[in-house]
C-alpha cells in the first residue's frame, strides 16, 4: 500500500503542475489573441477564469481521492468511526459527510499553546484563537481558484497578559458580526474581563471588569449575546458568575451558589438572543458536577442538572463544558471523565429541558466532552476528545454530529496530527453549521507546545 500511496501522491503533484502550466498557457494565449483590445480581453479573461477553475476543480477532486486512498495506511486528518475499539451501544450509526480543510494549519510559536480557546462567527469566515498571552483573529477568503485560506486580521495580544485567555465574539447594535469582543484574563491581578469594540479598523477598549480576589479566576469563562448587549463572566475559583447589561450603564447581577458549588462558572454559555444562560459547576463534589440554567428576564433557575443522577461512573467533570444554541432551546453538557455529552431540548409546556435521545459517547479515557459547541440551530454539534488514542498514538480527536429527529448521528471525525497534541481541547462550530474549528494546544508544528488550529468546511 505504501507504493500505491506514493504513486497516487506523485500523480496528484503532476496534475497540479499540469494545471499551473495550463493556466499560464491560457494567459499567454489570451494576451496574444486579443492584444490591447480591452473588451475582447475582458471576455477572454472571463473564459480563462472558467477554464482554469474547471481544471483546478478536476485536480482538486484527484487530490481528494489521493488523500482518501492514502488514509488507508496512515492516520487520516478527517476520519470515520472505523477505529479498533467497539463504540458504545449509545453511539449513533456512522453517516459521515465530506469535510475539506480550510487553508493550512494555524500554527503558533514555541510555548504559545495556540488553540486553548477558539470561536467561529456565523458563516465561519472569522476565527478567534487564544494561547498563552495571545489573542488573534483570522479571516478566511476565497482566491481566484475558489480556494479558501486564512489570513491574520487582527493581533490583539497586546491587550492580554495571562497564560490562559478566554474570548468570545458578538455583534454591535446594528448586528454586524464580529464587532464586539469580550475577553477574559483570569491571571491578571484579581482576574479581569474587558470589552473591545471595532471602530473602523481599530479595536477600542469599551470597559473593564475585575474580580474580587486573586484566586477567583475571574474571567476564566466569558460569553456575550449576539447583539453585544449582555456579557457573562465566570469566576470558578470564587464560585460565582457576573452578568452585565452593557446598555444599562453596566448594571449587573452576581450569581452565587452556596450549596456545594465548587467550580461554579468554569463553563458558561448564553443563548445568542440573551434570554437563557447555562453555567457549569464541574467540580461540585456533592453531586459530581452540576449545570444550572437561568431564564434571564426574571433571573430564576429553570432547572438544575446533577452529575450523580445523569452519569454512571461518578466522574467529577459533569458540566466542564456547556453550549447553548441561538435561542436557548437546545443545550449540550459535557462530562469528559464519563466520555459522554448529553443533549437536551427545552419544553415550554413543562418549563424544563428534556433529553434528546441517548447521550453521544466515545471510548473510555478519550476525554470525550472536554469541549462542545452547537451551531445556532442546535441541530449540529462538534465535540472534542483530546485524550483519544489510535494505534497507540494519543493525538486527540474531535467528532461532529447532526440531529435527526431524536438521535444524534456521527457526520465526521477529525484526528490530531502527532502524539500528545491534545487535539480537541477546544472546538467551535460556525453559527450556520458549515464550518468547524479544532484546537490542539500541544502540537509541535511551530515548536514545542506551539499549538495549532485547524478548520474544516462541509462540502
């Protein structure tokens, strides 16, 4: 198979070279045939682009087939559930779709741990990535050959100082995506969070919020409503979270739980419309982790979920990750020590959340559920399993799922690159459910612990 894989690779490179030569020949032909006749030259350019794109797509198809063939002998980047471990009986049957990586890996430099936190905007054209004292925003574009790639849009690292940075994108009051940003820096003094607004091409500091004590980890988790009006900041070291209304002169409420609430605020997810809020207390030892869901108009707890009632092996991680969809009707809760993610849907008649089928699960020890992200509709999800091992290599993995009636179907798997990459520590789904991003903070492509982020689009 190695000879076959090499042959296919050489064939693909040859086709790519032929495509480039073909393009140059067409350009020369267009110039020779039409000279300085602008109108005819414009027509020729249009025809040229059409021919080049068709030729490039043919090459791209061959390259895709090469990767698929080669994946039979090497750990593929985009995987299926064919791993040498029998899936849990609760795991939906594979219905994998085709995914294509967008551009190259976004690699950090040595010790930056890029990919600690990531987020995508509505259509997957903006990607936010954090690392150690690092905060960057990338933008994807399409070249003349209809190929997407990433370029650095803004480097906001000068705003942060700590090792662990959390950040989330919102909109401005006009609904322009990606123009308001809330950032958490839990290691700065008592911990802090701040809001940035994009004015023209410059990010300006709009407000800063501080924690009470250095051990509070204020800013460890942050989230923002889609209109940029409401922000929530978690302080799991102090077992509280703060809620701010930015349009009401910073009016805020503090959510504090006294009943075994260790780690309250470790994970936070606010519905995009700002009506519902989920807060995880993953280290709630009395009940093996818990998640609280709030209705924000009147500020009351709709429901509390306790790990000891919803998990089997008493793993102290229920609520380590949470994600709400656009209107708060769908909720995902990760329990990585159980290697499961549970999905729930709000039932307005009963004023409570009910299970959506059995939980998604993975192999023991994979840390499946360390991270989770729902699309805006709530019918697609990406789940990280940074401890996943294949063929004795623990590179990490992420899996995408799609909701069909009341069951979650596997639609794609993404494997880490190298040993101990912790690929899947952070995951993100674009709002429209067409793009996923996955962080591997220990990847060494740019140096030891440089970290990287990979993004894939659904074909």
